[in-house]
C-alpha cells in the first residue's frame, strides 16, 4: 500500500555561501604550482564589495603573490589584471590584500605565486552574493539628523538673507515689502527643498528595495516521502527563491554525485546519514533513506552548478518509520548513530568499531571564532599505530560541522571548504571546453576518485568557525572498505 508521508516541520531557510550555511569564509589548503599555500577569502556582505584575501606560504623562496578575480562568464581573458598582495609586517610568509567582487554569481580567485621555482597558480572558487545589509548605528543616525537640520536651516537662512537684507544698503532698515518678498522666496525655497528631500527619500527606498531583492536566500527544497513495501523514498524538489535567479546553470556532478545529502537527527544530533540522491529531473532528486530511526531531522543538501556555483538547500523534515530493511540507493551511502559524543579536549580519544580509534590531534589552546584553525584527528588501529585510510569519494576523509543551534553547516575536506570539481569547472571554462551555447562539457570533468592507494590516517581540516558556540563534528574515514564515523563536540570561544 502506498502512502505519502507529510512533513512535520516548515522550511527553515538560512543564509549560505559556497556550499555552507552561516559560514561564508573560504579556506583552501594546497599548492600553487610548486609552492604550498593556505588561502583564506572572506567575501563581502554586499555586492559590489571588497573581499579580503590572506595567503600564507610554506616556502622561503617566494618573491611575489598576486590575486585576480575571474567571473565565470567572463573567464580569465576577460578578467582585470591581478593585484600584488602586501606582505604582513613581522610575518615573512604571510600576505594580505583586497579585491573587488562586482557581480552576482560565481567567481574564481586566481592566486599566483612567483619565486625561484618559477610561477605557480591555484584556483579558489568563491560565491559572490549579497547576504546582508550594513547597519546604521543610532549614534550615526542622530548625527546625520542634526547635520541635516543645520544644513536645511542654514540654506533657508541664506535664501532669506539673499532675497531681503542683502538688497538693503548698509545701515538701512528693511521695509515691509522687501520683508514680505523675502518670506515668499524663503517659502518657495522651503517647498522646493522639501520636494527634493522627499524625492531623495523615495529614491533611497527604491534603491534599498532593489538591493533587498538581490540579497541571497537559500534555495527552497520541497521534501516528500513515499513509503511502499520495502522502500522509504525521499523526493526532493529544489526551487530557486532568489529574485535574480541564482540557479541559472545545470547541476554538475561533484565527486561523481549530483547531490550530497546530509540528514542530522534533531534530537541530540545523535544520527548522521550521508546520502547521494539520484537526479531524476533538472532540480528533482530521489533517494532511499536507509536504516535511520524515524523522527525529526535537519536536512542539508549540497549541489554544484556548471558555472562553479556551490549551493546548499536546507529544511527540517520528519522521517516516517521504515517498512523494513531498506536497500541504499548508492553504494557510497553511509550512516551512523551514537549516544556518546567525545569532547574535543587535549588527549581526547574516540573508540570506533573494528578496533580503530580516533584521537584529537589539535593544540591544547582554546579554539576561537573568526580565527583560522586546524581540526586535527589521528586514526589508529588496534595496536595503537597510526592507521592508513583509503579514498572515500575522492578524499582521504570528510568532515561535517553543524552548530548545535543549526545555524551553521559546513562540509569540509582536508583541502578546506572548496570543491575540487569547482576548481575543474573554472579551469575547463578558461580552456574553452564548452558547447556553442555555453554548456560545460561535463564529460571532461575528472571523477575525483583517487587510486585505491593507502594514505596516512593523520587528518587535518582547515576551518574558521564563524561565531562562538558548541559545534558537532563528524569525521568520516574509510580504513578497510567500510566507512567509519567519529563524532566529536567542540566549544568555540
């Protein structure tokens, strides 16, 4: 018997950039040619606006660092010339600068390092959307009102004096007719000034309304369940809510998947499912929900477009009871549930299955919001030796970070917050691998699947927490053909 399971929670739309929610800054850890670099891009709240770019080198022979903003439609040939970054005083290998993001959509920041080993460039994808309005403080508002009153009064005083007293010889008193004429001229000037102020206010309101219309809002997703026999199928339909149409390019595969879907249980965040829905239409996706318990969940779905734009859809859903054992839709689907969470403190160790454990390998000091940090974890086998891992979805490991108040979501890799597929998209477009209509030749995208060679179980995820609070961290690794998940809590100051 078929039954449609309704959703018990309304959509909870949140501001996002670059496949995250509430965490706009972009971090990349990798190489610009022969030079190891860490790049941090802090996008502006308003567009056009200035983005802050910080580049830290792990090389002593670099001589110059330059950055260039490349809009996806213009390409590198239509981009402005690059700007050289300035070395931070007292820091031999730290550079900083700013660049203008002028348009809505996807950019790539080309970071070029030049030195003794020649030039090297890396592409760092960045989303460019207006996500906020700069506030006007009460003190500044009061100052502006006082200045406006003084200017208006001064202007009318000058008009009255010009039409009255200035026409009288020195020492003579102004007569009644001239005083009346000065008052009439002042009244007309006041009316004209009032109309000008009214027109200015209307213009300002229209500009503000247009700006609000271009502020970015997370795409809406309609979610429904169909439970039938041994199937518990979740159907997702993504709807563009932006007035300027943010989803104006087809969805492209990222790590070989059309969507990366994360389901987090609302009750204590004890369960996490990492699923990969199948695309059945341009913005419609379906997946079998595996053996996770029924109840309220937070839904986060990452998609990437052919123009390099990364988006996350989100809402709260109610998962209905499963009719029985459910077969996953994708062989890479994984899920985990635990009632015990390991706090991130010095010496913390998370015991996992199959004899493995995961230890916190970060520093002893507190983690602070707004500062770059390394989330370090060490996977050990049953003998206590650092284990090796095999690639899972093209990466040595994946990490999911969710704020306990659900206002922050981020999907991390050891290379940071960026997507390797988005880097490929910009490189292909700059190379001209598009159709006559501008469609990306997605067959040119690499699958991002590494060879099955083992890699070190010492894992580092560069990140910058956006605000203080408590965060849940899930670290996913694949030591022996099976994905294991370590669950941690961290308090950020």
